[in-house]
C-alpha cells in the first residue's frame, strides 16, 4: 500500500511539471525604447526592456515590443504558458524591434529555462518578429515543449549558435538565420551552427539558413534519455522531425544539414534547397546532407541540391541508402535553383526568391507542415508546391529580406 501511494505521488508530481499554474488573468503588455520598467506596461505607459517583460509574463500574457534597438543582457523566460493560454512575445504590428546583446561573454542571449531548474519542462511560448544579434547564442532553450519561434532574423551571434536546445513539438518557421559563429576570431570553426537541436517532433520549415560557420542544421541524435537531465525521453531522443521547404546556402565549414548519431530516427527531409554549402571544403565533401553514425528511417524527397564545385559538391555524404535513409525525387547538381540573386559565391545582399523559370517551381511535395512560404505566400500558387523557402509569384523578387510586410501578422 505504501509503495502504491508513493507511485501515485510521483506520477502526480511529474504531471504537475507539465502543467504549470495558470495566471489569474491574461494581460497585454508593451515595451518601447522610451519606456520605463517601473511603468504599468500599457501601450501609453510601456516597459523599457524585453528582459523585464519576459520576467513578468505568466500564462495567457502577450507582450508587444515596439520598433527600435534594445540593448539587452540575459532575457529569461522561466514560466510556462498553457495549451489554451500561451505566453507570447511579439513585435508590435508593422514594427521590427532589434534585440542587441550587450555582452556575449556574460552569456547574454534569449533563454527559455524553467525557473525551478533546467531539468524541468517549460512550454507553450511563442517568440515572433525580432532581430536578435550579437549574443552568445541567439536563442537557447532547455526541455522546451509546444512552442514556436517564427519570423525572426537571428544573426551575428558567436561564438556559439543561432538557435540551440532540446525539446519536443517545437516549430521553427519563417526565420532568417545567418552569419552565426566566430568569423573574426576563429573562422575555421566547425562547431557554430545555424540550428543545433535534439528531441522529438521538431518542425523546421520555410527558413533561410545561410552563411553560418558550421552546419546550417545540426540534428543531434547522440543524446540519450537521462532522468537527471530530461523530464521524459521525448525531450532527449531525436526522432520524427519534419525539415521542409528551407533554403540552406553558403554555410562555410560544413554542409547544409547533418544527421548525427544513432538516436536520430524517422526524419522527413523534403522540398529543401541545398546550395553552395561547405564553402571551404574539398569538392568531395558533402554540401547537402552529412550522415554521421546516423540512425534509421530517414526519408529524403524532392529536394534540390546544386554546387558549382568551388567547395563541397556531394548531395549526401556518409550513411547507407536503404539502411539509414531512402530517397526519391531529388534534383541533384543538374540545374541551378534560379534564385533572383545568389551566384556561386555569397553576394553582399543575397536574394533567395525564385525567379521566373526556376527549376524549383512546381517540383515539391504537398505537405501539411508548410501551407505558407517564408513571405507568408500561400502554397501552392500554381499546380504543385515549389521547393525552397519561397513560393513563386509575380512580385516575390522584392520580398527576400525581413521587412514590415514579411513581419505582419
């Protein structure tokens, strides 16, 4: 009887960890560069810092951050929302706030970590519509679940990653993630990636991931479940990802994507463009997808890969077809993607929108994960989905970089 009671108590504690307390009411707050953290947080009396807003929000709360540059230290989310009342940090409509970290050497970044300890889960949080730059990592999370990172420009963060963390049921959509890593101090680094993640049911869609020092996406399947570090196995073991309709280009010392470790399973890698990655590597290197001791059940379908030969050229390097992965419908080193402005070497202002006649148009698979494109254009515009982050339409050439149009809700 005592053992049964202890089992019930332990089960209740674990369930409670996944269901943080609901706030007494949902509130809407504002942050502005002319605000003050002693204000009430209303539109007419806004707070001054994003960090203060993150520390105050509870389940159901939304904070809108007005345009301008916010010199910030560590921005920490320590509380969870709920499924019906998420916590949301958003750009104010048609404005583009900039989070510019003060001192990356002091671990300044956007951090999502349960305030009672990082082993515990945190979830139902949305971060949307920001430029995040000059931090250690752009965004770091521990044991995150049911959360969304969307429509952000994450760049210039070093010596670490654009986004790093572990969790389950996380959506990373319509972000521009570029030039992360210690370019000035250690340009040969292979450990500074656009995304470095592990866990289950990650959905990575419609992102521009380019010019990072390491991999564009690091799918880390080397981590096993450890009860001292994870609330449940789904936060650790890497499986059931969807990596779809991204454009991965010009990543410097590694390929666009690595599937790494025996605990990586059942990823769907579809409708992506891999272009001129492994810039500094030999031609026999992989520029599309690297497989390193890489698990089972991965499907690679309807991607477009092209490399001119100045760096790595192989679409898939490592792994064994039929054992680690299957593939079909891929377009490999036969035609260029047909971008508006993306020559063989990185230009000062790349434009990854598809030009008329692009070989990526109408060559993708229909997928429920990507109903819209990087610029919020609905898919498909013609008979079939396009490959890559953009869906072609007549004036898509003007929408390559984050703008108020892209960031509108």
